[in-house]
């Protein structure tokens, strides 16, 4: 149902407000005398389903939580691949900033590493997007 405001054309005064699917004309509130202005409908924002509400900076433990089942797979790959081990070390060595967050999801090194793990079939396709989405 839409909400309409009836505004008198002669002086701009709000005369009436009503709900209807289409504008309705009444005596004293004709379309000649008044504008029937549709109120913008409030769009309720979709609930944020991202694990950390879209926050781009995380603690290391939050990052591990985002990785989920991919985390043990990445650690296993790090035992047999120097490149995988190097990526894990970069994450380990990330020093927390004063705000206690040390992982920046916008850091291109994270995306490159995760995409490499996907390419090696270490983690499922789509994991990179899921993790970087926060």
C-alpha cells in the first residue's frame, strides 16, 4: 500500500494523508486543486550476513574463523609447499596495529595467496570471495 500526501496547490499546505494503491480524488481534494504526492517508500536494509559485519580489519583469530575448514587445508599445504608456507608466515608475522587488528582484508597479498590455494585445489573455489567479503 502506498502513502499519499494531499498538498493544496494554491498555498502548498498539507491537507490530508492517506494510503491507497493509486491516488484517490475527493471533494475538496480534487486533482485540479491538490497534488496527491506519493511518499517514498522506506526500503528496509537487508540484514548484514557477513560474519564480522563487513569489517575490513580483523584480528588473526577472526581471520582464522573466516577461513573455517580452509584453515587446516592451508596448514597442510604449508608442510609441502614453500610458497604456501611463506604465505602462512606472512599472516603469522603480521603485527597488530594499536587497534589490535592485524589482518586487512583489502591487502592484495591475502587475495593472491587465497587465489593460489584455490588454483592448487587446496581450498574450495569461492573461498577467496567468501573470506574477502568478511
